[in-house]
């Protein structure tokens, strides 16, 4: 499991907006020094709030955007330095699935043209062979091959996402990046697409990178997880470790925010005050210090580097001290008396029901 | 995969093309407009085989005759049959309308796509030039160009076409800017397509409906422009007929032979209205928001 397919080194992406003749331009630091490595055959997840730069990072990984600094190494080649023609050829090996299946399919192309297009440009198959391959791919993603002549608007969201998956698989990729591939779908359809991706991953020997904000999807799919905050990776660990023993206070806050389908089943909510600061004007030191319940003076002045020594990497000055600081107790917002009373009633009723 | 099969079993709505036609069919004024346009096109196409006299045949014994059984629309100042000249003139007018718009689209649409797709300096140069041209009134520009190229129907069509180019650049560019942000365009890059294929297969088909509407409306404007140029002697050259030059001559005889002006005026009015109604109908039919 230590055979990396994709590695990034100190990756930065800055967007400059509002630069006109008058008025100052603002620089948005969307991705700030991300170094990570994705191993062959694993499912790697990137999580974070909206606006934390995870979609930008996904686009940098495939060079759909050019990074401002840093490098992306795929299979020994630095993508950022590859000439455009070479890059286009290499794209057959890495594919992208978008969040919104309603805007990611060309409405003027038939399903056959959509799914067959990567074959047209990356292989030398003739028309008939392409048609057969398309039918084959449609079957693999759970669609009827006779849908090949229809247009995207004739399909539901889940079906469209299956078409997207079929198109992504057509060129025989080794790496598949999904930018929130299920978050635009109904929950029941989400499960189908998640299962489909997992099956296909085994069948085709894919490496998956999943961008998401839904932690339950990640817990189900991913082998390793990177947590992002304001363009930086703040914690990186195997899924099991991250969910069992999260280190970074931000990760802790995220995990306690997962809804549990039973009243009282969730522990008390960790209070994460305020909004995510603007990436145009990020806080000094540790970028999380404005919202962190454990922040001290050092957090305000010194930026904590991601400790890349072990398998479980954390960017926090205090993670080792957090349990001693009574992290969970401090992070807890007390429930109101009325809520407590309702929970007491609920537990009473639940225990009665259990005893019968 | 049983779940998938049940999922895909639901009925799909009718394809977009049929929906557009269905909506257009229900629009009465668009159908009237379409009918008028088609009727004029058929008449223009049939000109050589219709049992009408030569439009340039003069008869000094029959000048400025009022409409009669022999000459349905009367005769002009040198005894030519006006019906015949109207039919042959329809060819010049419709051809000028259609060909000049085709010229405008052939130049304007690619430039608009390139400007919108690539952005940056390319866009700045094309967009500024377009703005400069749009600052000049369409007809003035066409007259200036036609005068520069020399009087003939072909040159008039080129002049009108070039004058209409900025309209198409601006429309196309605006459409491209909105289509460009769609995920499927980024997706096309992600699978490794080159710029040419993205522009031809992803951008162009998706910006085309509003361009088609604009083209229909511009044909009407171009027909008026051709009439104006011919009226000024910069278009169709005598003795070949065109509605504009017929109007120009008729102006001298308005009190003695008003029918000479009536027919070409009415024909221009009807064709222009036909194209406008058709264009409006197309715009409504192609608008996905209206059902």
C-alpha cells in the first residue's frame, strides 16, 4: 500500500479577483501548500466545508486548473510541466466525475456519443466496435444498452450520473476523481451510485479520489481521509483512525456534527462558533484559531505544519494535549433545560418500550 | 443491478426537437409568418416557369397601365409587366436577405465563439472592434460599404452581410460566455478533447438556438436594407428588377400610377412581417422556460 499513483508537493492555487483599473485586487488563496500522496488502488477522500478549496484541489490534481506553485506527480511525471498535447493523451488514464449530473452532460449529444467520445479520441476502435463497447459500458453501470440513442434530458439524476460514470470509464482510466459525485442525488440513489463506484473500483482496479462533505459516505467508502480547512490539509489518517480517534479540533467538530437517526443518540454538539473565515483574508498563525475552543497565543502567531512523519498526520500545536485539556468537555455546548427534560421523557419511554 | 433496471424503466419525455416543433405549431402568428415566407420562396423559385412575360420586356404602347385582366398588377413607366417584375424581384430580395445573413453568420459566429471561448486579449480585441462597429447605424454602414464596393447586387449582399457581422459576434460571444461555465465543457477538457472539438461539438450546438432566432429576424432587416440600397441605386442594377429599385422608380409617378409603388411596398411589408413573426415564434418555441 505504499505505491503512490499521485503525489502533490506544496501545491498552491491563488485566484486574483477584482483587478481593474481602479480598486485593489484581492487574492484568494484557495489551496495553500497541500502535500499528499494517493496510493494505487485505494479510495482516498478529501473532506471539508464548502469553500475550503477541496474542489479546486480536485481540479489541480487533474490539471483542469494550473497551480500557482508546486507540483503534481502522476506515475513519475510532473503534470504541471507536461506539454498540452502530452497532457491530453494522459487524460485517458485519469477521469473526473462532477457533482451535478444535470450540467455535466452535453444536452446536444446522444448517450452513445457521450460515452463513446473518449473511445473516439483515445482508441483506434471503428464505429461498430465503439458501439459495442458503449453498450458494454452502459450494462456495466446498470443502464440498458438500447438507451444509447437517447439524449441526457430524458434521464433522471441517478441515471445521468451512471452515464457520467460510463463515460469516465470508457478510456480505461487508472484514476477516478469524483467531485462530490453523489451529493446532488437523492439519498436512495446516492447509495446506488456509491455501491456502483465500489463495484467498478474492484472490477477495473481503479484508484478513487472522492471529494465530499458527507462524512457518512466517506466512512463507508474511503480507506484514507484528508480533512481540509481554508485550503490546507489539517489532518490525514486512515478512515478508521480518523473516526475513532480524531486529533485536530476541527475534525472533532466535524465528526460530532454527523446526524444520528435517533433522538439522544448523538453526543452533545461541539460548539464551533462563527463562520469559515474568508480565504481572501485568512487568519494569521493557525487558520483555525478564530474558531478553535483550545486556541492559545502560539496558535495566533505560528502556523502549525502538517506533521508528515507518521501515517496519522495532524497540523495542530496542541493535539497531544487536547485530551488533557478536557477537549470534549470544553467543546460542548450545554443543552437547554427544556431539551434535557424532553430527552429524559424520551429515555423513559424508550426503556419502557424495551422492557415490554 | 435490479435496482437500476427499475430505475430506468420510467417513461422519457419527448426529444427536444419534437417539442420545439410542437410549440411552434401551436403558435398561430408564427405559422402565419412561416406560411407567408414559404409562399414567397416558392414564388421566387418558380419564376422561370411561371407563365409571365419577360420582366425586362418593354412596350411603349402600354406605359403605366392600371391593373387589368391582361396585366394583373399593371405596367410601369416603360411598359414592363409589374407582376413579372415582382416575381423576379422576389428572387433578388429573398436572396439578398438570406445570403447576406449567411455571410454575417459565417463571419460573426466563429469570431464570437473564439472571443467568448478563449477570453483574454483575443476577446478584448474582437469585443472592442464589435462595439466600435455597433456604434454605427446598420443601414449607414451598409450604404457606406456598398458605395465602397461598387453598385451590384452581389456587392450589396456582401455589404449588408458585413454590416450585420457585429450583431452576430456580440450575440454569440454572450451565449458562449454562459455556456462555457457549464460542467460539460470542463468535462470535455477532462477527457482530453482539444479546443477545436470542444468549440465545434460542445459550444456551438448549445449556443445555436438564439443565433437561429436572430438570423430569422436579421433576414427581415437585410431585405429592407437591400431595398434601401437598390432604391439608392447601389443594389440590383437596371434593367433587372428588385423591389427596392421598383419603389425608387415608382416614387416619380406616385400621383399618376400609385400601383407602381403599392405592390413592391406591400411585398416588402409582408415578407418582413413574415420573417419577424417566424423569428418571434422560434424564440418562444426554443425557450426552455416556456412550456
